[in-house]
């Protein structure tokens, strides 16, 4: 029993000490994880599990969208991307369509990888 508690404390500490950029990366990672679980659940015809995990991805995308700082022009691009992903998540959830969920996951991975690259470049410049 001590091991799960230690893991929970580690994760809590990791979140509390993370930079905003690292927190955003964690959100992308979480969205990918839940999307993978949903894809697997759809394949196994576990409708409830698929729904629960798609909703988790929707919540993450919604949070990311709400936290956009619209004073930056790039925020408009993120806004359009998040709206698209949100719409596709709704469609994927209604249809329990594995292909749609895989498309979403492809986009999420691309966004995450781009975010990691931005973090790396900013770290090299000393901006993070």
C-alpha cells in the first residue's frame, strides 16, 4: 500500500513544481493517454469506458482552449485547432468511431511534439 501513496505524492509534487510550459505538456500527454484508452475501449466494445475517456480528452481540450491568451496572434490558430478537435471528439463519441479517435490522437501527438520542440528551443535560449 505504501507504493501507490508514494507514487501519488510524487505526481502531486511534480505538478506543483512544474512550469506553465511543463503543465501544458502534461495536459497534452494526458489527452493522448485518455484517447489511447478510448480507442482501445471502442475496439473492445466497452462503450462506457470509451465515453468516460473521450470526455476526459474533451475536458482537457476545453481547458486548454479556455486558457488561451488571445492577445497573441498564435492563440487564434490554437483556438481553431481546439474547436476542430472538440467537434471531432463529439462526433467520435457519438459514433464510437475508432478511426476518428485515431485521427484526433494523431493531431494530439503532433501538437505535443511541436510543444516539446518549442520548450527545447526556449530552454536553449534561456527563456524557460
